[in-house]
């Protein structure tokens, strides 16, 4: 099971970040993995700590962004790009809007250097917290880790630890003791607790989509040929496209998927072993404007060119036929997602021989209005055989989870181990066109 992906947001020294890095090394933090550090300050020392630990960094400052909205959008773009599931604010000196916190319910935690509800809220951060605590004369202070909502330091408390105030303490001395005795202890612990919860939720999600699970649809079938899945995530936000190839001959198995820009190609793995590149080397994914094309052959280019010239998916495929590999007469399968709106649509097509001899083509197009949590799956063959029996009927319904790793893992592990070659999955924001993807090549594993 994939660990919870964590982003740590910092603004300064990053000692709390260091505590998280150390906890990951020691195994205290084991259900989460720190994928990246985002700093709101370009010269934060915490960035060095991340680099020293080999963790990816990004800098998003309010000044650079120009407004709170652009600042938060910049952060969200980084989080999305890296598939982040848990955001840990560790000495992050910016307040996040309701719009931001609502987008990550129970997925943002913060460490604050006092026993909340004392000495917290807007304007009460860093050293100021300890100045106030000393001015008030408290005998005990401490630190709190809590969930983050729209109220500064107002979310539900996860962990707290008290620290005694000593005679002669000044704010800096007290701050250091609170950090050492409380913050660096409870922040990694809380990160572990929440990472574990998120992993459990993901596992439950995996179990619950049982009925039309992609792994159920592909397992116990040794040969499906090439397959396309198109659909929409359960949260409704993303357009899902997946393409896999399976192969039986050495010529076909000698392949990998290669991404070039936003396009996906099949390429020979070992150039010296190529016997016949026709039919097996092609662009599998291309994009024309806000139309995403996925196919199992060079009809990707035919569709692309037609769309660029103002034509349609159907018109393009009208000029094509099934593959000339008699006696199999492998069908050409194609898909297209019409991005650009929340309730997007998608199409699927299959071109197959209408006759036993392969003298005529039958063209079927399936036109879908997208539905959250639902996708459709088409593949070239029903199963293994000689000749290979062509896919028949309409594309199968498939459950689509929100989690790209969940879907990718299920599909890849479900496919027959000997015959699978490569898998590519892309989750695209239907409105912005931004996407997250996963690529697996058996040859490179
Ligand atoms: C820490 O004491 C942290 O709790 C506090 O700033 C300091 C930063 O330390 N955060 C807040 O006050 C947030 N409201 P660090 O950069 O060394 O982790």
C-alpha cells in the first residue's frame, strides 16, 4: 500500500521540518512519506534542510504571487502536481483562506507553540507567543498540533504537550525549550497518526469499490490485448484516461511507453530486436485543444489531424479500418475526452471487421455523458485464442476511485503478469487541463 504523501510547508528555520525528517529516518513516521517542502520565504534555512535530506523543494511567496489568491493557487498547483494527501504546517507563518482549508478537510495539520486555546489566533505566532505567555505569568505552557480550518489555530486538537516555565526565562529561551520538549516530539507523532488514518481510509476506499472494479474486470483473463479506460473520478473533478498494452510475441513485448511533452508514444525497448515496427509503434495519446485522444494505433494522428482541421472524431475514423493482421483483424479502439467543462463528455470507438474474411468494416461509436465515479473500458480482444476473438458488445462499466495510485495499482496488478507490457494513467482536471499521471513499463521494472 502506498504511503500517505506529505508536503511540509515552512517559512523559516525549519527545525520542526528537521524533526519530521529525523522521524522518517528513525521509522517513527512510517505511514507517511515527505514528498516535498514548500516555503513561503525564498531564503528560509529550512530549504537547505530539505535539500540535505534529498527532498524536493518549491518556493511560493506572497510577494511573487501578488495576492493571497494567487499565492494559494501557487501552493495548490504544487500540491496537486505531487499528489499530496497531507499538508503539515511546520513554522508556516501565513494564514490560509477558508477556500484553501475547505479543499483539504482533516488533511492539514499545524504545530503551534502554546497550549491552545491560550496564546493563539491571528497575529500570535513565533516568538510573540512566548512573549505573551511570559507577560501573562503562566507557569506552564507547551505546544499543540491541531487540524487546520478557516479559524487561525481554531481546528480540532490532535496532540498537546505541556512545558514548565522556569524562573529567568526570556522569550527566546522559552521558545527553544518548548520546541525541544514539545514541538519536535508531538509534530512527528501527529503526522504519523494522521498519515495512518489517511492510509486506512484509502484502503477502505479500495475495498468499497468492489462491484465493477478494474482489477475484477481484467483478472483471470490472460489476454485482453490493448485496453482503454475513460471516465470520471468519484469527486467529479477529474477526467480519467488509462491505456495499457499487452503482447504475446517478442516483437510486441519489446516495447515501452515513452512520454514526450504531454504526448505518449510506444517505442521499442531494444532497438536491435525490432522485427516489424508497423502497428506497434505509434502515438497513443495526443491532445488537440481541449480534446484528449487515446488510441491503440496511428489513428491517434488521424483523429488529431481531423480535429485540428475542424473535423470530428467520427469523421476521422470513417477514413480508417481495423488492422491488416489477418486472421486476427485486430480492432482499432479509440477514445476521446472533451475537456473544458465540469460535466464533460467522452467517446469510445471500435473499428472491426464486419465479415469473417475482413472485407468490410463495422464502425461503432459510444458517446458518454460523464458520471462521477464511473468509467468505461474497451479492449481489443475478448480473451486469448487463435485467431484472437475480437472485443464484442459495449464497453464495460468500471468504478473510478479518486486516488490515481489506487486505480493504477489495481489495474496493473490485475493484468496478466506474463502478457502485460505497459500502463499509462492520467487524471486530468476537467476545467484547467492540469494533470497527474503514472507510467509503468514492465521492461524497466
Ligand atoms: C515554531 O515554534 C512553530 O511552532 C511556530 O514558529 C516556530 C517556527 O519554527 N509556528 C507558529 O507560531 C505558527 N502559528 P521552525 O521554522 O524552526 O520549525
